[in-house]
C-alpha cells in the first residue's frame, strides 16, 4: 500500500517548493516579497494529510494537484479512436479532470529529489489500460524545478503503448498576497479568443473573439474591473512568450507564466468553504486564480480543436513556467 510522502527543495534566494506524492501536488510555494520576507503564493491545506480526507476530495478542488489523464471536460460519455468508442467514467454527463479517481487522487512515486543548483523533484505514475475508461498503459512523469532566477518550471511528459488521449495540467491556485483576495491583483493574458461553452461548461466547438468582452484581458489592469464576475474560461493564447502576468502591489510580487500549451483554462472560485488552510491563513471572496495550461477541453470530440491523441513511440510534453520577480 502506498504511503504519503513529501519533499522540499529551495534555491539560494529562499524560494521554496513543497510537494506531496499524493496527486503530485504542490503544497506550498514560497517566494521573496518586497518586505524582504517570503510569501506563500499557492493556496494549500493545513496539513498534507488533509488532502486525503473524504470531505476535501468530494469537493474536487484539486488544490495544487496534477490533473489527468485528461484535464478539463470531455462530453458525450467518451470518445472514439479508430472507430472504437471508449466509454469514460462520468458525472452529470461529463468526464472531468480524469474521472472519479484521476491522477490528482493517485499516489505517485518519487523518482529523484536533486538538491543542487536549480534543484528538481521528479515523480512518476503509471495509468493502467482502461483506467477510468481510457485506453493504453500510460507512463507519466512530472519534473518540478526551481531555477536560481526564481522560476518554477513544471514539465509533464507521457508515453503510451496504444493510442490514447492525454491532457495534463497543474491545478495550483495562486494568490500573490498570500491571503485575502485576488480582486486587487493586476492581470494580463495574451489572448484574442476563447471557447464558447454551454450551461455545463462543455465546449460547443465554436471559437469566439474575446476582443472588448469580459474575457479580453490583453491590457494589464485590475482583476476586479467592472465586468468581473469570476472566470471559468478557456483563453486561447496568442503568444507563447509571457502568456500571462499577475501582480500584487501589496507584496510587490509579479508572476509571469509561459507555456508550450495552446490555452489557459483560467478559474477563479468565488470562495473556499469548509477548508482549513495552512498557517491559519484566511481567504476572502475570489481567493485565488488558476492558470491551467493545457490543450482545449473536449478536444477528442471536436475535429477543429488541436489533437490530444498520443500515439505509441511519441512523447507528450506540457512545459509551463512561473517566473517571480519584484515590481519596480
């Protein structure tokens, strides 16, 4: 039986990453602030053991976790590959974040922890053929690396022994104040279009222009501008470079996100109820923001979306970085 394990790495500037093998989860990410102390910019529970509790798991919050085999939603009960239909586990007519027991609820194996310059934590998980309905035995690896330039780099790779759909992401919730709300943060996302969705947030297949809409965030400005009611939207990225920027004037921390993925699913929950946070931290309305770097949700069922099909002898890679610096 697997057991809970954690590991910590840090750089010379004091930036510190704390990871659990349950869900390959980021428990904590502390970065330097303008007060010359450290701010924990990732929302986390009061103890690593709390992530195992049924009442937390039933909320499906996925705090800091690694989501798969398919992050986001899949409609229609499953998908076809070469004419064969694979029925996936589903709830309320959709398959979300890998199903009832996705990668966020699995024990991963610590492969290595390298505590040298630009330290790394490497974990792996093997998803068996037809787990949650997905075909193929899938070997997944994630490498968390902290650079001396105060950058967190997350790299997911995967290989399969038969064709299967893969879409992985990290589901960390960021608050650069370390508590309270993200409404006073400044946000920029380089995106000119987004996915139309139905009442269950399932993509229709239509790609809409975001220019001059509530999801037009091309200008760096306060999250809580007049039309902000919360995000659960797929932003199609127009640039791989500095795809998103988030700034807290309170701590002086600026976070710049880069990814090789085509979208961010940006999610801002209105609140966290019934959750006990580390160090007694208190969060308010709109407590945090997720940048889920990934392929399009429901890509297996939309031929006009980028393909998420992984073939044997090929390697899936999602490489996303979060660079932290102090604003002038």
